[in-house]
């Protein structure tokens, strides 16, 4: 096992495309790190550079204290699982897993032992004689994982390995990958653009956008303490609700003034807004923090646009002027389109963002 360190990594394709821009990251020994970001933000390119499949334009990659930047993929002690599995169709499952071990000139006995161990961890012991065409997508995906862990890599890279699986299998495979990680202890980097997958699997999440790191933190950090509008919007389903508000100081107390509410801020929020000093602010509130209350306790009222029952809860879309806001409510009482609902939220749930920079205040 080992740490993985990326120092000032930049990747350009031709003159115009900067796929990864000045990327700095240290992955701890044994950590399960998730790279999360929208399509095209540079996740695969970053993984391919770590694996040695793509040259870096600038920067240095270390595995432990070994500089691997110029090393061939086979000399890095890194395994990668690709989105499309890339298992070899003309080889049996056993031979797929054994292939890299044979290249390492391991003894027949050791190969058999390693293949069986990897097959046990990935629960494909019964399938070793089959060919990929005789397997389901989920089983092929396990073969790809087994092949990658059989070589006992120091660094284990998984690039959207679950994206071809159906929703239910995806969720159960998540759990299994985490358990394989716990058993092998390999330092792992996992790519996804699915924020709920990232939240449920990661020790730490790296949120990326346009080739750059936007925020690094635990799932709780990036969710509850999003450092900018992009993260507050990208993480969470439904995402954070945003309200444009004016800041006013009335008799020494700070108010947030919105066409539909006027809130007198508590001490902590007042201090944050005072330091910020500007007149306009974007207020972010997570959907589960806005609750239905009796009219006399309401901060604002709104008309229900649609309500989507989810079994355990309902997602209620509210129309306020030309904005749609979404809240999460208990499944009962059922709320219907056209209802007028009364809403409140605690001040501790408020997050402030600068409309110009998009950064957290
Ligand atoms: N070989 C290449 N030549 C030119 N541009 C490339 C090449 N590979 C990737 N890119 C560009 O680099 C950027 C990052 O691509 P990358 O594949 O790393 O994104 P990604 O985050 O993995 O996206 P996705 O979630 O869709 O897989 C994109 O703008 C892409 O078009
Ligand atoms: Mg990709």
C-alpha cells in the first residue's frame, strides 16, 4: 500500500484543450477517494495520468516517495478498472484474471492461489471456466475488478465502474466494492459523476469542474459546508435552494430581505454578514431543512407546483415568482399541486454565497 501524490499536474491536448489544470492532491495510504464532477471535467484524464496511460504535460506523480511520472504503466504497481470493463472476450474468466500474473512470471501454483482469492472476494468463484460472452454485465464487471485486484496493486483506480449496471445492482455493487476495499486495504481512487454514489462510498470527495479542484472534503463537509454555489448545487438531490436577498441593517440588526420574507439574523449569521460587507447575497438552504409549519409560524408561503411521492418521503416543488424550489417532506399528509403551503427553516441551515464570485461567505 502507499500514498499517491499529484503535484502541479496539468494536461493539455493540443493548444486549446486544458483537460486538467494545476491539480494538487495527496491521497492517504488506504484511503477511498472519489473524484466527482460533471462530464468533461477531467476525471478520466486524471486517472489515465496516474495509471501511466497518458503523459502529463506538467507536474509530478509520486506513489509513496517514488517518482513514477516517467514510468511505464506496468512499472507503477497501479491497476485500473474501466467504465466498459475491457475484459478480453477470447479468454476464460480464469485466464482474464491470471493474465497479468503470468506476465509477472509467477509460479503456476501462486497464480492459481491469487486468481481464486480475487474470485472469492468478487464472488465469481463459480464462473472461472466461462467466457465473457456467457456472463451478464454485472458479472463481467466483477471479472474486471477481480483482474485488477489479483495483482495486489498499491493503487487501485476505478473509472465509473458501475455506470453500465442497472440501478439496483449498482447500489449493491457499491457496498461490495467498499467491502473489497476494506479487505484489500489498497489506496483507491474512484471516479463517478453520480453524487449519491460519491457520498455513500468516499472517505473524501474531490469535486472537480473544468479540470480544476473546487473542493476536497468528507462527504459531510462537501454537503453541509459546500464552499461555493457550484458545489451546493451539484451535491444533493434535490440540490440546494437559492434565494437572492438584500442585506439591510435596521437599528443595528441585520436583515435578509427577499420579496417573500424578511428575516432578522441571529448573532452568528449577523457576524458572517457583517464581515462580508456587501448589500446582495445568495442564501442557500438544503431541501430537507425547509419544513411545513402552521401559517402563524411560517417564514414564507408558496404554491405547490408538483409533488413527487418517493415512498419514504415526498419531494415537493414550490413555485415562487418565476423560481421553482424543492423541499423534502414526510410522505404524509400527501401534498397536492395547487395547495398553498407554509414554510419555515432554522437559521443554522442558512448558507451565504457571494453572487459575484459564487464563493461561500
Ligand atoms: N485524447 C484527447 N484529445 C483531445 N481532448 C481530449 C482527449 N481526451 C480528453 N479530452 C478532453 O479533455 C476534457 C476532459 O476529458 P475527460 O475524459 O477527462 O472527462 P471526464 O471528466 O472523464 O468526463 P466523463 O464524465 O464524460 O467521462 C474534455 O474536454 C475532453 O474532450
Ligand atoms: Mg470519464
